[in-house]
């Protein structure tokens, strides 16, 4: 999953996307919205394969933890 997330990060201007969302989302949970948007921007075939494996023992809370950690490690400025 990390490679998929990194590919999306490298192919997009995430700070600009964050700024555009901020004007539309306001002070809601912008970090969570960005994390999940980043996940859903990954290759759908690979993402679904990953979900099938992960959801056998985990739930969205665990997935969000993975997303938060990867974004933190990449210093993207939104967690």
C-alpha cells in the first residue's frame, strides 16, 4: 500500500489540493478527508486486492492509522 500511496503523492500537487479542499470543507476533519482521498486515488485493482486482505482482520480505524502514519512519514503536512 505504501508504494501505491507514494505513486499518488508523486503524481499530484497535494498541497494545492489541500488548499482547495480547505476552502470547500472548512474546519472539518480535513486531514482525514485528505488521507482517504489519497487512498482512493490509488490504483483501484491494487487497492481492492489490499482491502480484501486487510479487512479480514482490520477495519477502517486500522486503515486510517496506516494512512496517517504514511502521510506523517512523508511529511505531507496533513494528518
